C-alpha cells in the first residue's frame, strides 16, 4: 500500500470513527448492496435476472452513499487504492475504472 493510499485510509478510518452513527454500508443487512460481486443468487435464477438484481443492489448502495458525510473521503480512498470491487463513496468499480484505467494496471 502506497503512502498516499495509507494516508487516505487512515483519514477515512478516523472520519468513520468520529461519526455519531455508523454508516449504512457497515451494517450486515446492506453488505450485499455494497459488494454485490459476492452476492449469491437463489437457485434457478437466470443470468439476466441475476445481473439485474446485482445492478439494482449497486444502485441502491450508490443512493445511500450520496448522503453519507464521508462519501468524498471514501471515494478518494477507493480511487487511490484502485479498489476493483464494491461501491465506495458512491462510485462503482466501473466508474472508478474509467478514472484510473483497467484493473490490470493496478499497482
């Protein structure tokens, strides 16, 4: 982890600790929304239905992030760290990849 990424991670960690209430992304009931890549669909669901459900969860996570007081710090960290998975600071893997390039160029 680079110094820049470490600094951003510490800044985000401290900001999260200072919140009066934990952010919704930290609650287990919403975990699949923020990391829909790990979502396991019910048996028998079609690929198209799975992808639609995954996209809907991702969009729900983005909506939650928009009102989060640490959203910008979270997005800054995810972009600097080149996070390949999850919704971070209202950014998705696709939006972050557009900023820093394909995951194959990760440090």
